C-alpha cells in the first residue's frame, strides 16, 4: 500500500447525481443538524428546515446539498435526479420518499 493511501485513509466515491435534469437550489436555516444528502422538510412551527421524517413527509422541500449545524444556513436542491441509495432517507420508506419528492421534480432512481 502506498504511503499516501496509508496517511489519508480509504477513498470510496459515492455516486449521487443520476441524470441531467435541471437542478435548482434554495437556502434555508437549519433547525437541527442536517447531513449532506439528507431529505429535508420545513418545520412549520419555526420556518426552519430539518431532516425529513415519515410523519413530516408532506412538508418536504428538497435534498441538502451541504451539511449544516443547527441555526446555520443550508443549501438544498429543489429539483434534480439522484440515486436513492446515496440519499439520507432517515427511516422513510423509499416508495414514500419517491412519491413526495416527485411533486418537487426531484426524481430518485
């Protein structure tokens, strides 16, 4: 093994983008820690965004483009094509996530 690999660790690229559908982004304020590629929803009580849950799937606004700490700005994709296995589902059933995101012109493969 090369010295560089030993020093830096393992590199495992992750395919996230699944096509050329136009991607639009927006920004919001994270109401909690948000991981990159999480499905995110609007917290109607605060107006902030947070990781989506099955109970809040009706308020989905997109997929986080970057990680964000609580109260930090977060950029998220409002449209696009993504591989489902690369997205943070947060316990949401894939079929349920696909249906909710399709309404936003986000397509999971």
